[in-house]
C-alpha cells in the first residue's frame, strides 16, 4: 500500500490546484490532525469523491478483466474549482507502492500457484 507521507503529498498537491481554501475540505464536526486531514482528502480523491479517478496505465484482457493494476491516476478539476479558471487534469502516481491486488498477483505468479 502507499505510505502516509506519499498520501499527504498527493493531497496537498491536489488542494493547491483548487480555488477553495483548505478549510472547506473537511467537516468542522470531526476535528482531526493535519496528517489525518490530508490522508482523508487523499482517500476521498482516490475513491472518486472529487470526481472520477481514472487509472491511466491499467491493463485489461479481452474480457475486460484487470491484468495490470494502475499506478498512475488522473482526476479532472473543473474550471470553477481550479485556481487557473480552466479545467485541468490532476495526475498523480503511486509508483513503487503495490496495492493488495498487485501483491497477490506477484506472489502467486512467482510460484506459479494459479
């Protein structure tokens, strides 16, 4: 899994391309530490809360089954949300951080245990 420091870095970069202040990104009812706040933003980003989060480099077989999990992602920041006033693609990568599916495939593929 991606480590917390990388999640925080991605969340900060994502917030920077938005016109709204960081205070608008979480509820006042649920106070949390700064790190937890950024991790929450990252997880919401990754889960599609702020728009569709596409795995750019995922690979699928002919039946549409995932064979290579994405490590690069993009989310559109619409014009009224962006600092520039134009729609922008926010891209981020989680290179070197395997998710559970990738680890499973690597482990069983290495042994030939299908």
